[in-house]
């Protein structure tokens, strides 16, 4: 006899790269948080860390590059996501720097996430070749349920 799990989400992790697909996947994260009535919605953005020494040197020559980037990222998160979260849904915004798969998995473990929600397509083809397929790595290595929203699904819904 199979034991059915008690499926409750207390901690939902939504990962965004600010792509159209991530914005579409946000609606699934929000719907999941609303349906549970008590889940905390964590919004995570990972800033890719420049691997090449040349880029690190160049980027940090620009005055206050980190502060300016954080202001822009926080503004984007507030406009795109936070403005849509009902008052009764607890949420937390976190910004990490590094390799996205490692940072997402580490953060999911830190917060004891029950569910990770993310889009399947996000970065450009060049980005996928450079950094690998983030979504695939998360789906294979996460210690919790992962809901992957393909951008093609939004297009399919538009046809109905």
C-alpha cells in the first residue's frame, strides 16, 4: 500500500532572471502561495558572478556598480512581482551573487523550501551555453518538489 504524502507548501521559492518566462512562472508561484493561505513566498534573483578576471577588474572600475545594480534589481522586483502579492501572503526577497544553480539549491536548502517554481526558458542561447541549463540542474538536484513552467505553455494558453 502506497502512503500518500501530506502535500502542503509552507515555503515556496520562486526564482527569477527577469525573463518573460520567469514573469509568467511568477503567476504559478503566486497562485500556489494564495492557495495554501500560509506559505511564505521567497523571491530569489541570482546575479551571475563574472568568472573572468578581466571582467571583474572592468566592472569594479565603475563607481558603486554593486549599489546601482541592487537599486535597479530591487526596483524591478517591486514593480514586477511585489505589487501583485496580496497583503496576507508573507514574502521575502533575496538577491545572491554567484552561479545560479548552486545559489538556488543552497538557498532552497537554507529556507527549507517545499517547492521551487521557475521558468524553463530564460537566458539567451549564449547564456545557456556559458552557464549551462539552470533549470535542468535544479530539477535534477533539488531536495524538494520543482515546478517548471515552459514559456511555450503561455503561448498555448493565448491560443484558447
